């Protein structure tokens, strides 16, 4: 199993790698996980979670100059590709020796990158993978010039993937594929869709969000995530600006290159007294904030994941989110709170309408939070075992 990102308690991709690896071992398979040496300390510290399972970890790292490039030039994808190449020798050696029955690429959860695990041919399975979704054309004007250029470049690179022989080797070799969201599934070739199963990559603990007796906090709004134009925090703030006649405050949790622009927007909207930028917070501290059941807003323009949304739902927070990608796949069945895709002005208007109802009807907000908590139980980590049984198929017999 290749899991570049695999670390307990960190969330995001690392949590996905960790949980899916443990799920595979919990089915009784003897699992060897290829992961980064950087993950070793956290994995070994959590040995109580896995020492009784048939799982072991092989730690690998690439040359130090490439590690410097990753950390100081902010080029993690380049380092990821280099790390993948560093596993080729191990994979070839294991194939010649017949060490393994099955080769599974797990993380990164990206359908854009080829996997050297495909060298195993029909013994290779892929996923869950996502990341082929695009920002709808109607919402691209919501990005700044840099954001629009980056999205155009991303679209171009996605087209170039289709002439990359290594990518085609990956999709052709995979016997079965888990796909994280409908946008990615629809972007796949027809023959891939015929051997694919839709299954979100993220999940939640079955014990997360124990029952609360308190009502939702209808005066507090929380935004969590990387601060970039793509994450839609600016649209959320514009929606809130229309509700100045109500009593509310906002916590913005996270950091990113868009933070300066968001602060300027807050000033231009005259919201300085209502909006607090808390920076990145430890995961447990974020959970403590969500336990108060504030209104959780996520207007991300493109997102094949949705871990923060899941954790907010598990805490019983009423949700307002844009119906795209992973969030739509995870929570799209909610009776309220799903903002339809449209022009930026339409998204702002719909989000403002949804927020006003939650802020003025706390009983409704509390019920919506309970509904979200019920829906999220479909996505507990234990349920991933069913997807793995399908993915492994005949190999599990």
C-alpha cells in the first residue's frame, strides 16, 4: 500500500492514509504501508492503535535537497512525485520476489498523478482518488486575476494528463478504482467509470459528536480552511455583510496566501468589529469550538474532500455550504443549507438567505444541526471496510 500522506491525528490527507490503512488491516489482510520517514514518529507513538493488527510500515524519504525544495520553495507536489519515484525499486523488487498479492495506491488522493504501483498490472487497485473537479465557469469571476490564471493553468495541465503515458498506464492497469466524488467520476474515461465505485475518501469516528443537549449558537459563524480565493471565504463575508442588522460574529480559522486580501475585504465591508482571524489552530482546539455548535460555513468553489465539514456536522453544527464536489457528495441530502451553484452574486444571495434563517430561528438551526449529525453517520470510518471489500474483490478470498 502506497500512502505518502499517513499520520494519525493530523486530519486531511494524512488522516485519510492512516484510517484506510488501518481499515485494510482490520479486514485481516497482511498490510505493508510505504510512507514517508517524516511520518514515523507519529505512527510509532500511536502503536497501541495498530500493534495487534497485521500491518507494518516501511519508511522512505528522498534526497535532502528535494526536501529543502519542498519546505522552502513550497513545491510539495514536486517532492511527492520524487518520493513516488523513490518507491519504484522497492516495487520492482517485491514483484520479482512475489512478496505481495495486491498493490494499492492510497495517498495522495489525486486522480491527476500516475502511481508506480501500476507496475503490478492487474494486481493494482487505485483509490480513493479525486481532484478532477473544476470551478464552475459561473464562479470563476469570484477569483482574483492570479486565481483565474492558476485555475486556467490547472485546467491545461489536466488536459495534458490525457497525453501522459504514465497516467494512462495507471488508469489502464487498475483492476478497480475508488472515486471520491461525482465530479472526478464524470471526468474519468468511460472504461474507468465501468470499474469504479463512488466512495468519499474522508470519514469520521463513530463516537465523534456525542449527543449535545445545548441548542445551536446562532450568533457565531465559523469558517475553517486554507485562506485562498478558491475556498470561498470572501463570498461568505459578502453574504454576512448583508446581515448587519443582526447580531453575529465570525471566527476565521486557518492561514494562506489569501489572508491579506480577506483582511482588506473585512475592512472594506466595515466588519472589523465582528470578524476575528485566529490563524491555524490545533485540531482539538477546533473541535472544542465546533462543540458549541456554531453555524459552519463552507463556500469552497472546488473541493473533493470535506473533512472540516464532516467534523462540523458530527458536532451538530448547522451547515451552509456550496453544493459542489466532496461536500455535495457527503452532505447533499440535507433538507436545507446547501447553496446551489450559480453566479457569485447568486451564491452570495442564497448564502445570506440561508444564514438569516439560521440566525433568526435557533430552533430550526438546532434541528438542522441534528439532521447533519444523523447524515454524517453514513460516513464513519468503519464503513470504509465495505468499500475495501469491493476494491479487493477476488484478492480478499
